C-alpha cells in the first residue's frame, strides 16, 4: 500500500512553545502546533514569533504539523541606513 501524501500549508508563527514546538496560525485560519523538522535542527535554522513558515501535515491528523521551511524576511533592517550593505561582512567569527 502506498504512503499517503503530505499536505503543505503556509502560516505565521504566533507563539514559541517548549520542546522546539510552535503555535502556527495557518493562512486558512486554523491554529495548529508544529515541531521543527530534523534538517532545520541540523542546519541550525532559528524560528521566531512572527516568521512566515511552511508546514507539512498528515491527512490523518490536522492538529499537528512539521515545520519544514522558514521564509526569508522581506523587511529591511530598521537600524541600518538606506543603501548600507548588510551586516556581517565576509569573515566569520569562530
């Protein structure tokens, strides 16, 4: 028997919960609890309240999901002057 396809939704992180879980408000209006996917943990991708994310959910349980992608923030840095290069430079501190 074939494995069921996962459903993907987009939403907004509203609250950070303990144990690497997040409360996410989906674009459809539902609110679910999501956990961080393993690749996001491995690559140390941090998620904060207010971030746009993509969620993967099983068709059997629509109350829980896996956070698989954090969308890049389109807002400019509020403290930086216009036209200034992004902070960080080319060198990384160890």
